[in-house]
């Protein structure tokens, strides 16, 4: 049992409940019982909705200002580091036992009550006629099943087949008391009682939840009191209040029961209801509108999430092992939301050799080894024997380019090219990704070249034969960030730093290449070869690239060669262009097909024509 998840859940319920309670105190005598009751619906949503799921994007979130999840996660990490993981499991089982015992206790009480009610005698005709008369007078449904047993006050028992229980030793109750219980039945308030006890079972160890649920039950009764007065008229408020006072003092007090209504309660709670009766009146329109706005703001901030979730974290200055431990702990609690964000954090950690940023995207299996590595590095000790948590680079990087990022919901891969200043070459880093509490990145392979231009491997490729010519088609994608905040450099195609930590590439390109090789034995010397190429699935997208020699009048890529140029079988590029997108999800994916339609002319005569698609050999 995950005790940390339970702690996060109960803490979030407590925070929202206390926030609502504080709002109720602020508007205590300014709004009626209906508002004081229905504001608890905000807490109901927080109780039902999973703690990490906040469906409404809002400019303000309570959990943005109070990062409870992060605090709880820090507690879990510290407990595991100090060897208390077994204690966490023991606490989890203790929680389950406590919830199970309390649930069994409540279920036993409810079963006993249902048996007692079922064995109680049915009300006589006079009592039934009395109840039906009150129901008819106020336009309410009567109660088919009316029982009589020794009890202080009437109550409604059950939800599916509600039973009205009347006291059997004090004569028929007052009209307003019966009306109160009929209104409970009408609005199914027994369900509130059941829900409150279910919340207490789940949060059995939290005294704040017990206090808040007691307030909910009392507000339910206060609303029922208001509904009684709305039907009986405000002139009866004094007499009705005196009736409640008598119940609160114990003259007709009825202990609370599971799955029932409870008109009588403790004297302390009764005081709140008496004050609401005293202040019974219609709320002025302006106050109602203003309060509605405040309620909506409270609701969305309590059950919503920030319109922009936290992106990034500030790393404190690290001067000691304590500082380092704190920074790494803070970094572990940050979760990269997307593969692109994880790669960006990885690149930033490489550029700055920042151990905290690297920890933020460190796979769980590597964390213990990385912590040892970080301490050795801080102390200036030898780290050659440690795994290569940072790629090796000879100096400042000119730019980074991310190629062929592909991923599903759990894993992914990408290639990064780090280009160094003029005449110093480039380095290629192959990355693997995994999603475990956010996206994580690790380096699997590193290669470098001292000179030459980097050529990314294709993501999609295919080839085909058109007569004596071999056509090769390939495609890859390239991701570009705008920059790195605080890194002192910018990524490719950027002239200003990125604010925050990017969830996606600022621009992503899908590049195509087409090459042709002549494999025939007939000499082409002295002959003119024209090759026309076009995309068979052209989508009308703007291209950001070039064809090799130009275009013909129909918009096809047109490449002209002296026949001698093609002799020898070396591939020659005849087409290369790309499409750029600023929104994610438009570039190549594994399994996509890219093709080219080719026409080959020799000395003006069409000799070969056809299509070649990726995946074909």
C-alpha cells in the first residue's frame, strides 16, 4: 500500500476543506444556509477526483502555491535514502487495517440499525394519516414505510427504500419536526451521511477531516432547517428555534446513526443552526453575485491546475555536500512532461555540467550511482571510473540539433548532434528515453569527427530500380529549440533565449532526400540526362529547403546532368527539401511512408518513369 499517495490525498483534501471553512467564516452571517452547504461540493470534487488529476486549466491553483505532491515526494525520497522504506510499507498496512476496522465498525452499526428498524412495529393508521397530511400540506411525497420505536426524535433511515422512524413513547412529534424529516427524504440527504462516513473511513487518521465532515453534516441540517422555514414562513422561526434548543439540551436528543438523517445534534453544533435561523432572510442580490464569483474562483483554484504548470526549477548555489544533497533532492521531484522537455534539460545539463539538471532526467535505476558520482565530482575526486553521465566535449558547443525523436507513451529514442566551432568537428550522442514519473534520458553511444559535415541517419528509407537507374528515397526529422535560459548560448536558428522550459520543439522539420545512381553498362558520355522528381503525396505544404538544380514549369524538381557525371555508379542527389512545423505531431513517425515520383529523360526522350517508396528494397 502506497502510504505516500494516501498522505498526498488526505493533505489535499485537508487544504481544500480548511480553505472552504475559512471562506465560510468570512461570509458567516452574510449568506444563507444554502450557500454554506453547497460550497462543500468543491470539496466533494477534490475527494472524488484523483489527487494528481486536475481537469480545469486555471490561472491560479491552490496546489501551485502549496506543492503538496512535491513535499510528499521529498518525504518519500528521504525516507528511502535513510533506509526507512520498510517502515513506509508497514505504515501502509497499518493504514489499511485502520480503514478496514473503521469500515467494518460502521457497517456493523448500520446492519444492527437496519435489523432494529425492520423488527420495529409499523405505525398505526392515525400516525400514518398524520404524516400523510403534513406531506400533502407542503406538496411532498409521503413515506410508504413508517415504523415506531423508542427514539428521541424522528429520523429517516435508508436510501433506496427510505423508512421514517417515529418515537413511540412521546406521542406524535410536532409538525415542523415531521416536515424536517420529509424534506430530508425529498432531497436524499441520507446520501450525504453515507458519503461523510465513507470519507472518514478513507481519512480515518486525519482529525481535520473528522472536524470538516462534522461541519458538513451540521450544514446539511441547517439547510433543512431553512427549507422548513421557507415552507412554514419566517414567523415560525422563533418557535422552531426553541424546538431545536430543546433537542440540543438533551430533552429529545437523538444520537447520530450511519445512513440516517439526524435532526438533533450536539449543543455546540445547534448554536450554529440557531444563528442561521435567526438570520433567516433572502440574500441581497449584490452580495449573492459577488459571492458567486468568489465561489467560482475558489472552485477552479481548488480543483483546477495552473494554466501553465511549473516549468523548471532554480538550482541553489552548491558549496557543500548538504547543498548538493538538497539540490539533487529538489531535482528528483521535478518531472519532465514531454520527451522534448527531457532532452532540453539533458542538453542544458551537458552545456552547464549541472548535476541537478542531470538528476531531473536521470532514470531511477541510475540514481544511486549518480549520487555517488556527483559527490565525488563536487569534492574534486577522480570520476573516470564512473559511468559517462555527461558526454565528453572538447570545448564550447556552437549548436545542438535533435534528429529523429520517436516515442510512444513509455519509451523513445533520439540522436543529438553537437556542432563545435569552425574546424573542430561535431559529436553525435544517441539517447534513449523512458517515462517513469516523467520522462528520463540516458546516453547510450557517443561518436565524434574532427572535420566534415554531419549527415543524420534516415528515419525512413527505401530504394527501387527504374531500368538502369537506382532511385533511393530517405527522410529524417530535425527538432530545433529557440535557446537555453541561463546557458550562455543559443540553439540552432535562434536569436533569443527561451522563457521557461519548453514542452515541445519551437520548430520541427521533416526532410526528404532523393538520390540517383546509374548502374547500366551503356555509356552515357556526351548525352544529356534530365531527372524530374515530385512528391506523389504532395499535401500543399510550404517547403523550407531546395531542389538540387531548380524546378520545371509544372513545379517538379528538375536536375540536369552530363551523362559522364553519372558514370561510375556513385549516388547523386537530385532532390532535397523540408517542411517546417511549429506545432508538435506533424513530422515523420515510425511506420510512415515517404515516396517520390521520378521521370528520367535522355536527350529529351522519356525512357523511365515510376514511383519509389520507403520500406521498399
